[in-house]
C-alpha cells in the first residue's frame, strides 16, 4: 500500500499522518518552522507519480530477473548433466 505524501505551504513533503499530527499540534513546518495549518496541506502528486513509476520499474525488473534466473537454473542443470 502506498502512503500519501503532502506538501506544506513552504514546499516540504511529508507522509500524511505524520504532518497532519504535527501541524495539528504545532501550526508550523517541522523543518523550517514556517507557519502553516491543515488547510495549507496539499497532496504531492509529483512524488506520488514518481514513486508509482519506480515501483512499476522495480516490479518489471524483478519479474525479468526471476524469469532469467529460472532459465539460468535450467540451463546449468542441463549442461552439467544434473537435470
């Protein structure tokens, strides 16, 4: 499950539940201390898109290596006379 990341008005990005709790108590950014409130938080769609693309790329790479690995194991067994 992918987490939701939020941007503060100063441009910092945080995981939703963490920044929500922080701003609810402190009314500022935990990094730069600039004043912010819950209404200023917006979803970081750029980061979300980037993470989704990277997740897809890694999944494809894993599947590729998994397929290559099973072919490699089969070829080693055949060539070595153990299969």
